[in-house]
């Protein structure tokens, strides 16, 4: 038992750079208090003292703001940082060396009996405000980003972000397990991709505009040359009009034809 208590305290030093000394950790870390109270409640729960186990867990909830059902199974060196608002359901199972931040819910999705809460593997980090809902497993060495909502199984060595949670690979690049700023955001990646496409389309549109302006300038220059060439050509001489006599003579001839000749 003392070895377990010592490993719980050591988990605080391993995961929280603000921890200074053993006395501070033992007296002020509510996550550590909640884990120790849960170990008592869980021992009572296994011996079928269900009501007494729930009383202990509710007292722990009142004192720490962390609600852990007495039936939940917790592994070694669990670290709950800050812890306010953390909820862990009855059939939840948590592996070794897991880190949980404030506001996390490990809950179920229905009223069915039996296994209805998630199983968390070893070396898993669950970011602040994340919700893991349902009976499935989160694989070892996985990371769940802050405020993610996970409703399906997570493979080992994966990173999950978003609502609903989507698995994002790290492409083989090592990321500090406590550095939440390096968790990739698939939504932002989509926006960046769209912005790149918009920039490319703008570039193509500008190129087309320049081509159209150049073509228009060439056509105007060709028209100007044509107009100048036409203006430089001499005008053709006018053809002389053929005379058909004076108006009185034409009237006299018309009168002769009407009267049948000279009178």
C-alpha cells in the first residue's frame, strides 16, 4: 500500500512542473486526494458495501470536485491535474501512467446495463474538457485533445481532436505528451488548404487578366495601323457625268413622241 501511495505522489512530480515538495503535494493536490479516496471506496465496492462506497465517493466529490464512481478501475500512477469537474463512470477502466486534465468526462451513452464506459490504455493523455463516451478502448500512448468528443475506438499511438473526435496521425514526429499546443487541428488544415487554393485561383485570374489586356492592346494597335494606312491612300477620281441634254430639249423630245412628230 505504501508503495502505491509513493508512486501516486511520484506521478505528480513527473507530470506537474509546479510541484515543489512532498508536503505541498500531499496537502494541496485535490487530484491526489480523489485518487486515494477512490481506492478506499473501490475496496468497499468490491466487498459489496455499495452504499458505504457511494458515501465515500460523494464525500470525495464534495471535497475535491472530482467524481469517481466506486466501481471504476484505476491503474497505477494516474495523475489528475487540477481536476475540477472530472467525472469517471462506474464501468470505466483506466490503465497505468494516464494523465487527465480538468473537466474530463469518461462516461456512457445510454442506460444499458453492463460495460458502458470507455477503457483507457496506458500512457494516455486526455486534455481539458474532453468527453470520452461509450464502451470502447482508447489505445496505449494516445492523446485526446482539449474539448474533443470521442465516441468511437481510438487506435494505439494516435492523436484525436475535434467534435466528433477524429484521429490525426503525427507522421512519425515525436510530440511532447504534455505540450497541447502541438496537437494538429484538422479544421485549420482544411482552412489553410482552401486559402492556398484561393491564392492559386487569384494568381491564375490575374494572369488571365494580363493576357486579355495584352491581347486587347495588340488589337487596338493593329486597328490604328489599319486606319492610318487607309487614310494615307489617295482617293479615286470621280467619273465624268454623261450629259443627256438640257431640260427644255428633253421636254420637247417627249412632246414630239406624244403628238406623233412635228406639227
